[in-house]
C-alpha cells in the first residue's frame, strides 16, 4: 500500500495535534478529568500523569490490529494523546503522553529465517527476547544497543547506533516494517515502498505512526577477541579511521578520558576481531557445562544462557560482546 505525501502529512498532523486538541477540548467544550495514574521513563526524572496504560497483549494479528484501532479511536474521541512504548528508555519525557494513553506491547513474537538471514520481530519485543531465540541457532542481531532490555520498536524509533564496523546505525539492518497511522490504516515501509515515510519514521520518535513489527537482518555468531590501545588525543582520530578500515575488525569503539587530570587529552581505543580458529559450538557448550550445573527443567536456550552468564563472571552474556559475538551499541 502506497501512501501519498498529502495523506502522510495529514496523518502526521493528526498525531501531532492530539495534545493540542485535548487542551482545546478542555477549554472550549468540556473538562477532561485529571489523569489518575503516574508513569515514568527509565530516567525516573519525568513522572507524568496519564489517563491509562493500554496493554496490547494479543498475539493473533487481526485481533492486535483491532485493539490498536480501538485505542486510537478512544483517544481521538476523548481528545487525548497516545504514545506507544516498549521499555521507555527513550528518556526526556517524549514517550509519556500527558493525560493520555500509554500503549505497550505485551507479547514478543520472533520468527527467524536462517536461509535469508532475516527475522521478523514484533515492536514490543526486547532485545533479550530476540537473543534468546537467535542464539541457539547460531545467529545474533546485526546491530543492537548496549543493554538488552530496550525494545525493538524503540530502537527503530530512535535509530540507535552500534559498535559493528560493517554496519551503520540500526536503520541499515532494516528490511521493512509495518506502521499504523493515526487513521488506523497499516502501511509497509522500506527503502522502496513508501520510502519517504520510511525515512521519517526511522528515528521519528513515534510521531508518524505506531511501529507494529519489522523484518531485520541478522548476523552469524562468532567469538571475538578484544584489543585495547591507550594513546594521546592527537593520535586517536587517525588510528580510529585506520582500524575501522581494517576488514578483520568486526566491532570498534573509542573513549576520550574525562578524568580531571589530562581531561580529553588521553584516549582508549578498543577493537574486536574474530578468534582463529573459531571454536566448535558444541565443544563450548560442553566446556561450559563442566563449569556449572544448571537445572535441567530449564529450556535449552535458558540453560545455555545460564552457563554463559557464569562463564563471564556472573554478568549477562549480552553485556560481554567478546564472548557472545553480539554487536552492541
């Protein structure tokens, strides 16, 4: 379904106008009762009154779309704003609809296709849900953020970046996604289908519609070895560029020192390259099994993740990219 520029601007204006309509309705027609609930984002600095939190829990697609349309209709009738969120880690208050409806997707859906190296994922899925499904089949997200508790829809809406050298920001791994507009219609967005809306919605903070799901590229898991260099600030930029151009480098990041002494005059550069030869996955699992006994009632992915957590010193394996080979922000 293609969408015209006029309709795109109209629906975007409708989304943006909801807060204004709410104020106008209170002033000119009737007073909307004060919101009875308080919701905050991850910063714990933006406590905001909301009317209610809508939990979109349906897995069956037609029912989910029906719930979403009913929510939008309710909000339009009451003159209230709507904001759909996942983990609400996009701090600054923009994910909190004052006196409005805060929507959250409850059920993660992840469907990998190893042949095409694409997986379909619901917007409300957290990255930990994605990793739990992809890791046992030898894959991982191509680009994620540093923590695994962000939602996929949130990452798309802010166009988060990552460490992996072969990719740019998250948008470079998007094949397509579906968006529900303010009028309840659903459109497919990609670089070739509704490309203008694709560019607006990626990094658009939810102003152009509600992300329903997305098809994303995945990468093969590999064991990576970190290497760090301490250097002066004047050597940092050329060294960073040189390492980024090295095809053997999979992930790369740098930090300028913020210590009081030598402020911004010292830099740390860390790169990750594949271990050669790559270990056999079954051998790694067997070794980890010798390090810790794991309750057998857990599923295979959960057993593996528990063993990995112990092997990396009790941390979640998604926070240890050198062991898991996942690519983080």
